[in-house]
C-alpha cells in the first residue's frame, strides 16, 4: 500500500553546495522504503546531482524562477497538484515565511528543513533541525500546530549507511589511513589545503584517500597536486559508497556540513573545517561535545591542519574518546524517524534479530492473546524458547538463510513487534507477525507486513509468501489483505481451520 508522493523542493550548485539536496535524498529514500514515491523540484542543480537523484528512482522537475520567490511558489504548487502530492519538503535558506504560508494555503502538508531559524515565522506542519545545537527557542515565532523535530536523532543519512548502523570501529594503536572529504562542490577548494597539509606533515607513512564531490570545479587542479605529491594519495570523484571509505579510514579531514553525521555514525575521529559560515555552529558544538576537533576556517592553514592531524594520529586515547562520543550521538535511524513523524508516528522500520531480543520474543510469544491466536495454545517454556531462538539465529546467517526475523521499532527505537519469514521446502516463504500488546488496535499490522515484504524483496527475484491465520482472528486476516495478500481458501494446521493467504511479487 503506497503512502503517496512526497515532493522535495531543494537546490544545488557550486555556490549553494550540495548538502541540502543530499540530505533530502536520504529523506526521499526513507519515504520510498516506507512505500511512497519521491520527486524533486529544482531551480538550480548540477548534472552530477541530477544523475544521482535519478539513479535513486526519483523524478526531477525544473522550476524556472528565482529560488524562493512568488513564481517559484506558484510553480511548486502547480507541480504538487499535478503529481497528487500530500507532503512537500522544503530545504534552503532562500525559502522564508511567505513560502510556507503559500504552500499551507494551497492545502499541502509542509516539512520545513532548517539549520538556524532563518525564517521570520513558521507555519509548516513540521520543522526539522538535525543540528546538535537545535532548541525550541529558535522557533518561538511559530503556529501552535507546528511540530518541532530537533537534534541529531533525526539526522538524515542515506540508505547506503544503513549497513553501518551496528558497526564498531577498532581504533588501532598505529593508524595511517586518512580520509579527506570537503563536500560536494567545495567552491573554496579546501581540498587543496588538506592535500598541502598531508604533503608537509611529518607523517611519512600515511596513506590518504581524497574524495571530491561530483560538482567540484577544481578536480583537474587536484589531480595535478596529487600527482606531484610525495605522499601516497588516491583521488576519487563522486563516490557513491562513501561509508566504505569512512570505515577503512583511521581519521578524517572533513568539511563541517552534512558529512558530519556520516562520520559520527561510523565513529571516525575527524578534524572539521567550517568551509561555509553556516557550518561554524555545528563544528563548534561537535567539538564541545567531544565528537570532533574543530579547526576554524580562518586558521585552517596547511601547517595548522598538519600539526593537528599529527597530534590526533599519535594519540590512540583521544581517537577512542572522539569515536565513542560521536557514535553515541548518531544511530543512523534519523530518516526513518522523520518519515514516521510525517506518517503520524507509525512504525519506522525494521532491524535484524539480535541476541538481546531473546527474552523479549519469549514474553511476546507467551502473551495470552498471542497464544490464543496460535495453532498451539500451550505456554512456551524458557528452555524450549531458548533452543528455538538459537536455531533461528543460526539459520538466519548467510546468503542462503532459512529464515528472516526482523524487529519493528518505533521512532524512539523501542521494539514494538516482529515479523518472521521461514523458508518452505518448495523455495517459497511462510510469514508470522505479532505486535506488542501496547501497539495493537492502531492499524499497524499491515504496515509491519508491508515493511517486512520490502525487506524480503531486497533478496531479489520471485517472492511468494504464505500466511495461515485462524478464521476468528479477523484483525490479522484484514491486515494481510490490506498488505495485498489474497485469500486462497481454507487450510488445516494441527487440526485447526486456517485462512490461507498468499502474496506474490515478480
């Protein structure tokens, strides 16, 4: 079941940078993962950004007006009506109070992405500020119904970073691998300053990977600098899997933009340079919280960077402290939390089963309503459950897993339900679903089933799933039918009648 279409109004250029669009791309991906469609409306862009957006199956539409003016507003409204959008997300410093009012007057729900309270008044349904320093005081002039979503718990990270959510960094005693990443455009060419710092440093054994964004106008100059360098430096452009390079690095030299949240998730100790004025507050706050080292733009000379980098590399203890603090700040689930807010606080998403879920699943399984709905009503002993759990955990490993068990979490990352797919001898799947008692009766069953089916579909190919439900469990039957299962008649399970429901996807 689709949740509708989200239109994102954001721009990118060498002057604006790419951060607004890239964090909105994370929002678009999370919206897609929840079953919706996402579109971008842009007045300014670069070829690299358009290609990236389109590669993520998002449409890109042109706004032929100055950013944020009345013509921009009218074109965005017309496009949103044409595409049957319910929500519009707006991200950019040129969009102010009148733009929000215009979208609301046209009948749309509005998400307004903000960094420092740049609008005079806020009429949007939701205001998102993912920065560490975000407080309600920034938005005192707002409508009563405007909901504030503040802080790095809502940091928008792209889908590619999902695999790193539970990854742990080693922080070796001796480190040599340096990552340099200065944003998508880097109009001030801070990347060149970082390369010079590597060149003049006394760290003769370091190896560096320098990532230039797809909109970087200085790439040829950087190639020349790398070729002439006496250090081992690899220069890459427009990298799509940045997380892999962050995981391989020991330390980073980075701009203090949206990349900060990615560095925090992977616990990568970093030197942050505020290459734009709107990055200073974030860099200062991350240093204050012990998550990074800030080198102010005015003092970010090659000599200063080289000296600070050497000090960080030589102190394993400091790297460990930075890594721990930054990892505690960001858990990688921010985009899902935002989508959950837009959907009224429904289930965010799913994570794989973990060993610490053992007792929780036992408690859920022995709930009186769950036992009554089961084809075996007897209580489950701890010993029986432990043996079952260990077998399920073991058989869920590897590419040929015999079962998939996923835990659903709410926007506070609290477990609220589970969905399990068990492989059948014919190569198809059988599904089992349950919700925590406090979450029942909210219409969340079909959401959980649909989310599970999307995770199952990631395996690719043909997907055919069977569900067997007692006829008296009407709510469960309806949840499966809302999730596009068809009723295939009655079946016998352990002497009980069961409704046989089938889902098929090519």
